[in-house]
C-alpha cells in the first residue's frame, strides 16, 4: 500500500485552513526538491542527464524556480510557458519547446530565445524556415510509432493521436534538417501518460535506441539526445505501486549499454520531460464541506469545484480523500463528493466510502500537485483559488485568490467598434 500523507499534521492543516480560508492548493516544496534530486541521482550514469519539467503540470513560477535550482530543465508547449520558463531562470539550453499546431509567433519566440525546438510534423520544417529565416543549429523531432505501440485513456492510441512524425517520414525529416544547416540532432517521443508499468517506459527507450541506429545507418546522422518523454505515473490509489527511479534507470542503462554503446553510437544524452511524477504526489486540494445532502444518493458538497481539479470529471480519475480529524474512523458511509457548478459531472468522487461527514468538515484531496490548479477554468464565473508552498519550514503564499476584478478585467464595459 502507498501511504497518503498530509502536507502537515492534521490539526495544523485544519488550523491553517480555517485561518486562510478554503479552498486552496498546497505543495510540499521540500519533498518536490528531494524527489527531483533523487531522479537526477538515479540517472547519474547518463552524462548530461536532464528532466525537462512539464510546465503545464504546475505552471507556478515559484515551483519552476525551485526545480531550476535543482538542475531541471523546462518542457514548454506555448508562448506563455516559454516566457514563464525564461523568467523562472532556466537557461535556453535547458528549455525544450515541443510544438503542436504551432503558431508562427511561438516558433519565433523559441528560436529567438535559443530553446531547443522539437518539431511535431514534417511540414513544420518549412514553417520554421519561413518564420525564422532558417532552422536553428539544433533540432529535435517528435516520433509517433503508430501501431507499433498502444496508448492509454489519457494520451490515446498513437495511431489515432495528432502528435508526431510517422516512421515513414522520419528519415526525410532528418535529411531535410541536415540539408538546411542543422548541426545537432535530437529524437523525442511521448507515448504514455500516468503509466505505472515500468516495462512500458523501458520499451520506449528500446524503441528510440533502435531508431538512433536506423537513422545513423540511413543518413549518417548521429543523434545526440534521446528524450523519452514523460508518462511516468504516480500511485493515485493507495493500492497502486509507484515506478522507482532506481529500477527504471537500471533497466534503461542496460539497454543503453547493449544498443548504444556496443553499437558505437555513444554518447547519447538521456532526457525525460516528466511533470506528474515530480510534483503530483506533493500537492493537495483542501476544501470545506458546505452541505451534506441525502437524495437518491448521499452527497457531500464542497466549496471547491471541478474548476479547481477537473481530472475526476475529465478522465474519471481517482484522487484519494482524507477527512481531517477522522483519519482513524471507519469508512462506513458511501458518498458522491461534489462541487457547486451547474454540471452534474462536477464530482471529485462517486460512490466513495468515507467516514460520516458533517457540515464544516475539511476534506483533503491528495495528489493534486500536477494537472490540478493548472487545468482550472472560470465556468459559472468561479474564481480560481490560492496556492501555497511549504519550504524550509515556512508556508508561503505563491498565488493569491482570483477576484471579481481579475475576472472582468479583459471585458470591455464600453464596446469598441472594429473596422475592417
């Protein structure tokens, strides 16, 4: 069983929640930092190893600064993410920009910044040349293996995915890049999300290492970096078992020795773009019970909504729930745990066994440190809520509650005529 700890002692957290008000997200920065260091140490055999943290998972500049200091890079997929990573202090060579139906201004921003551009489609070669006047000296291509691999509910099956270059296009991509002045070549894929089967990640390494050899044999191009993508999952359910960085690293190291070093293709830098497994287990959504209602089912209504955490509504995802002060009580009541949006799927849990709950109880929803606050929205004019960070024994506010003034700031009280 995987333990589901709280960010601080139960009474302390209740006192904090009653002081600052609910709902809010809170993160354990010390644990995030230790986890980042553990990943780096596990892959210390791989010279130049880096994890480009997926900014989309937790795009708060304070978290990004913490990870930058820990030696991570940043994986970005939009212009604002690029700017946020740069402002957080990531040097350009530690920023990866993975394009996806990319706007011209995003290519230009990444190019001018000096970030590594990871192209998602063969036609994007011409787009970069058109917008930036040339290709950068370093380029990466995202590979889609099609029916070579299977996907999962979150990322989808590769053959149906909009992402990446097909196998039949891959050689042409590298040849065209070389012929247009590219000097340094990288290879990337992303075929899993929240995967707890270690062998799936290992097989991704095998697939890419095989491609490194194929590309070299057919083009003479040496791949300098292989990015295994993200996809390392976390144990959302107590009965789930996490992937251990040490075990994963050992198996990838073995493949590297037999498929890269033994073939005379080294050195090839090994990288990831994990977000969820770095910060996910170290975030919590804290919310207070407004109403307990008995209809055809029993409902616990919170002051948080799926605007604060949409994974359960979007994917049917499981998030563990602790009722503060009742950790040791028997889970003898079945509830749907809901929010107040005008949507019936605004639920954090369905048919969940919990201790008996009363109005005013404080519920803690676990594992919200990735794709939690970042996926928030403003439907029903719900405001997005505060974020806090525990670091060096202190609790720091790293995002304030959104206000009504924030919400209406972009609306024009006096409409402006648009001439065209």
